């Protein structure tokens, strides 16, 4: 008759821990009556190999998209120490890192933009003089990136774009001040791709075409009543 073996709590924990290692397939040398025997050299070999492989296959961060910490330094636009050199914002002749701030004559906040090493990096905000939001944009190394959105003075959405490395990517939407959708274009790597549509302020569709392999198919009205300039809606003609 095989005698019963009673283990202490500490022993049971040690047994469970060792059992987990076996289930994971790390190493098992011998099992005998609940006692686990292992070889230290083999253990270190397995652990060393695992660490080596983990280090080799870790995804390497891209310096263009890696998160950076913007210094908590704020400089007012118009500071005599600021100057632009070859697209790089310098402060006291050094690439500026921090927050650039601009105000209205009444000292109401107008705009704030984050910079890193002299280029826009992070978020840029702009407000109307009454304090309502005008736009919110994001940048990566001085290029437009991720979501860009803006609003009319009445709070209606004005535009919603997406960028990747400075180029339009995905949907680009613009609205009239009355809330009517003005256009919905789609992009791939900065080029029109897929269904493109545009409406007049009264809701009448005037452009409805598909772009495939650089060619347009469908309705393209040559007399535009609406264009976009630097993210702002412009009415070019009277509505039909």
C-alpha cells in the first residue's frame, strides 16, 4: 500500500510553481512520486536563449513616430529671440522645444502649438476671439499627422481630415456653416482614391465620381461653388 504524503502549504506552493514550469515546456528532467528534479545548467540555457530571442525580435521604435516629452516651456509669438531658419524655429539660435503661444490684442488666447527641436510636434490649438475653438491639429516632425478638425464660430463642424506624414489619408470632410456637408473626399497617400462627392450649400449634389488608378469616373461639375483653402470653406459663387 502506498503511503499518503501530506505537504505543507509552502511545499504545495513550490510544487505548483514547478508544475507550471513543466506545463510551459521549459524543462522537465524527471518526475518521481511528486518530487521534481531539474538541471540548473539546462535552466540557465533556456532562460538565456529566451532573453536573447526576446531582445532580437522586439519591435524597434521609429524615431519619426516615437512619443517625446515636450518641455514645459512657453514662449510668446513675437519674442525677439525667435526666428525661423530653413523651416526650423530657433530660440536664441537653438532649435526651440516647448509651447509657442499667440494672443489677440485683448490678451485672449489665440493659438498654442507644441514644438520639438524646432518643428511642430504634437498638438496645435487655435481659438476665436470669443474663446470658442477654431481648430485642433496634430503634427509629427513638422508635418501634418493624424486627425485635424475645425469648427465654425457657431460651433458647427468645419472640417475633419486625416494625415499620414504630411499627406491626406482616408476621408476628408468639409461642412458649410449651416451644417450642410460640403464635400467628402477619400485619399490614399495624398492622392484621391475611391468615391468623391461634393454638395452645394442647399444640399444639391454637384460632384459624384470615383477615382480608380488615377482616373475619374462619374459626374464632375466644372463650375465649383465651394473650395477649400488651408482648411477653410470658401464660397465662390451664389447657390443655385
